[in-house]
C-alpha cells in the first residue's frame, strides 16, 4: 500500500497527458506533403499520398482509443501513486514517439526492401502503447485505495479489459506483417478503429468530472 | 436512448479538443517561409507569400468559428454518448488534418496546373469539418437526455443552425473553384469570417462554466 | 450593451488561448539549428546562432508579457461578449503568426540587404499583438457588465495601461530600425522584458481562480 | 513581503506551464528521422538512430521529472508573486529551448570534433532548467504567505531538496563530458531517470486539486 507521501492527485496529470495526446496526434500531419514534381498532376499527387493518409488515420484512431481508455481510468482514480505516475510518463513517452514510426511507415510502403521492417517497427510501437495503458488499468484496478469512493475495482478492470484484446490482435497482425506488410498496415488500422468502437463511457458520471 | 454505461462527461473531451484546435491553428504558421533567394529584395519576398497569408487567415478563421460552435454545443451538454465521442474524434481528425490542404493551397496558387485541384481539395476539407460540427449539434440537439438541466433542445439546434448555412456556401464556392480557383480561395475566407461573425454566445452562462 | 445571447463565459476561452500561447512560444525553437558544415567547430557554430537566440528570447518575453496581461484581464471578466471573442481570435491569430517573423529576423540579421525589412516586419508584428491586447483591456474595462462582481472597471484599465506604453516604445524602436536594424532588434527585446517586469498580479485573487 | 497587487493565483500558471512542458517533450520527436539512403537496410537504419533515441529518452525523462517537481511545488502554493511568475517564465523558456540542444547532441554523437561541445552544451541546458525549478522551490518554501493554508514551508523545501542533488550530478557529469562525451550522454539519462524515481507525491492531496 502506498504511503500518503507517494500520492498525487490526478487533475494535473490528466491536463499534462491531454496535452501530450493532443500534440502527438496533431504533429502527425506535418509528415504529409506532396512533392514539388507532382504539382503538374496534382490530383494524382494527392492520391499517391495514400500511405500517409493510412498511417495518419491509423495513428489518430489508436491514440484516440488510448485517450478514451486513459480518461476512463483516471477519472475513476482519487490518487495516483508513484507507480502510476511513472507508468503514465512511460505511456506519454511512447505516445509522443509515435509520429516517428508513423512517418517511417508512410514513407516505406511500396518500397520492397523497406516495407516489412517499417510495418513491424510501427506495429511494435502501437503494441507498446497499448500494453502500457493496459498495465495502468490493471494496476489501478487492483488497488482500491487509489480509486474514488464508490468506484468498484471491477469497473477499472473492465476498462482495461477493453484495451487488452488489442494486444492479441497486434500480435496476430505483426505475424501477418512478416508475410504481407501492406495488408498488415490496414490490419493496424482495423485494430485501432475496433478499440475506438469498443470504448465505453462511464457508469458513475458526474457532469464536469 | 443511450445506456448509462455509454455516457462520458464532457470536461476532458473539451480539454482534449481545445488542445487539438489550438495546435492545429498554431502549426499552420510552420508552412510559411520566404525562400533564401528572395532575401535580396525582402519586402517583395514577404509580399510574394500572400497565398500563404490568405491560407493561414482562412484556416485560422474557419477553425476559430468551429471552436466557437464546439464550445457552444459542448457546454450545453451534460454527457457525451458513444456517438458524440466518435463524431468528435472524427471532427478532431479532420481539424488536425487541415494544415496539409492549407499548405498545399498556399503552394499551388499561381501555378496554372495545380491551382484548381488544390483549391478544390482545400474547400472539400473545410466542408467536411463544418459538416461534422453540424452533425454533432444536430445529434445532441435531438437528445434532451444528453443536455444539461434547463437547456432546451432548441438552443443546441440554434447553434447548429449557425454552422449549417456554411455548408451551402462551401458547395457554391466549390462550384466556383472549378472556374476561378483564386476567387474561390478568397470565397473560403469569406465563409470562415462569416461563421465567426455569426457565432453567438450563451443564453444561460454561468461564469467559469 | 450586449444582449444575454451574446455572452460567453471565459473559462474555455482562457484554456484555448493558453494552448495557443504555449504552442506559439514552443514552436519558436524549431527555427534554431546549426548548419551541418559548422560541426567541425561546433562552439563557434553554436555562438554564430546568436541572432536566433536573440529572436527566441525576444518573442518568448513578448508572448510571456502578453500572456500575463491576458490572464490579468480575463480573470476579472465574467462574460466575454462577441467583440471580446473576435478581438481575442485576432490576438491569437497574431500570436500564432509570430514564429514566422521571428525566424525571418533570425535569418536576416547580418545580411545587409535583408536586415532592415526583416526587423521592421518583426517589430510591426510585435506592435500589432500588443495593440490587440491593449484593445481588449480597454474595451472590457469600459464595460462593467462584463466584469466579475466587485471588480472595479479601473482595475482592468490599469492592466491595459501596463501594455499601452509598449506601443509607444515599439513606435520609437521601429523608427530606430530604419537607421540601425540590429540595435533595434535588441530594442524589441528591451520592450518585451520591460513589459514582463512591469506586469502586475491581482488585487482580488481567489486561489485556483 | 509581496503586496496584494503583486499576487497571481496559480491555476492558469499551471495550465500554461503544462502546455509548454507537454509541447516541449512532444516536439523532441520531430528531430528523429531515418535518412532516405538507409531505406535499403531499414533495420540497420532504425538502429543507427540510437543517439536520437538516447537524447529523446533523456530529455523526456528530465522534463518529466521537472514537471513532477513543478506540480508538487505549485499545488502547495496559494499565490504566485512577481518573482515566482518571472522565474517560472524563465523556466518555461529554458524547457521550450531544450529541443535545440537535444537535436544537436543527437546529430553530433559519433562525430569526433562535434561530440564534446554538443554534450557539454546539452548538459549545461539540463543544468539550467534544474537550477530554475530548484530556485522556485527554495523561494516559495521560504515565504509562507505564498503557501496554501496548512502547508508547512518545510514541505515545499522537501520538494526542492529532491531536485537540488541533480545539480551536483550534472556538475560531475559535465566534468566527465570533457573526457568521455558519449559516456556523459548516458550519465545525463541517469540523472534524469533518478529525478523521476526520487520524485514524490503529496502529503495533503485533495482529489482534483
């Protein structure tokens, strides 16, 4: 059990995390551009950037799903102990890192030699972020002293159980990526969209909480 | 009617959305620069960037108007259900995408072959973001169980009715863009400014809400 | 007098403005880099970037001072009417634009032909942002119905009177810039620092307000 | 003792600071990329970016630790006087500057002539940010009139005493950097991680504070 000295309230942790989530998804667009020499046939030049749109859409959905889970966990918590704070910093570091593998995969698709490593590296990054949010949910759900009054531990574990299956999906799609990288890239989009679609709201929602 | 499990309070949704809106408008400036070889006649070099200023001003006004409408809708809501959350993520994805078509249109103006597709692509992006905020307003306005006590549904629909006409204006200017792309680029600025000028405040404003 | 329909509470306006202020100052650093060929004598390469540091320091101080004045004005307000909202959007647009003239001045210093226009353009941008915050303070200070209970109008005008003198200083330094651009660049730093040093806090501070 | 006029509540100071912290850590990733010619052997190309990962990880940990200390100090404060506000602006300026020395060190590692100055410059930047947060903690801890009711001055000084030892560590590692720059680069990572691991929470935590 954490000592009182190790407790931190969750208000500013949420504010800082929201900032990192919001900036990470917004920076993704900086990687998209149409090369100068495609301006003569710009419709085609815009269409040729499809790997960038795919990567943008995938990373945005994934971070959107992470943010929903993060919000659902943290608003059920009264305090964050040192472990939660450090896991959260690791999560934010992984989220803020995502624009790099995202741009890498966007550039590498359709280049035979680079496609596979880029997709594997990208998928592994998505897997790590999802593992970290799942770990935070599991950890907090097992410690009722961190939760707000009246929030059952099962409630937080239920949130974590929404993100956990994505880990399995990522593992499967990573195996697929070794054979068919481009198909796997679409697979990661599917996992991200599924996480957003499965995300649920709150049972004990006070307005403005 | 949404079940209780699907409800999410709007506080952190607003914080996350504010972050994405603020970053998207701020990133727009990164696309503006004066090429090295224009430094010998820098006043002219600065003036020659007018398409960049036009695009910056247009996107900033448009996102400013979206933010006003977003704020007016969300502060009248008590809960966001799963549909609102997903529509909001789509809206944020569209807003965070805007720096790309903005920089494209700034580069393409005055290049005969690229002007038309760039302006059409840009206008379509503005149309999509406006359609999404209108959809959120319409959806929430039709569900009184999502609204704060004492907020009439008509109030939210009135906010949405401020953004809806922009859809018609965008459609008209997009048609115009096929004939006269540069004129249409100024037209998009007009639609954005009009949305800001037509935006209205709150009837039931509690301070600090 | 504004009708009730035109009122907007200031909470989310502050959040959105804080986001834009924070991002604008942080993006300033992206313009600073040491060219590849200066790596052989890196200490010198780092030192040679002094115009970039000067521009960074100046813009950061100026935006810091604007933020202090913005905060001092908005926390004394109960409502923002349509005029305040639009003036605030104009202010944010000017603040978010600053990284462009900042990088321009950093590049142009020490290039004979480009120095003068770059410094004048930069100074004019700083002047515009300061004029806009002064206008917001003057406007709100003259309308007691926008202020929180117990806040005398003179209080807000006193905040605006801290920023107003900077307008005169900028005008003087802009004249100087026509003769001695580099001296004027240091002058803008002086005006920014002075605004931060003259900024005052709150007379009626509730904690957490 | 500060006069009432000089007091500023800490709420918006925290929001603005959180924004700058969040953006500074997120911008760090923009410096990481794999050069085009490494796409033929992309695994190796990804691995070769290790100095970038080291610099990213080090700067992220350092800013994470600073943020923890900043939060711990400011939430114990009732008011920020003019000195705190100006020290805080200096701190934010130093934090927002970090992406520049971070990218410099990432580029310079493994280049014999550039390694040492880049590591020294980077370490000095980390030292300055840590000195500024320590100064804020020391200053506030010595002025009980700035603290919330019931917060003993010793409590804030205890937070500052967590960051102070890092100053000594940085001094030692900077000496080491003159002899073995790459070893020192790992040393800075160690100092940052240690600060995060030593960070403590709150004794008087109200939820949502």
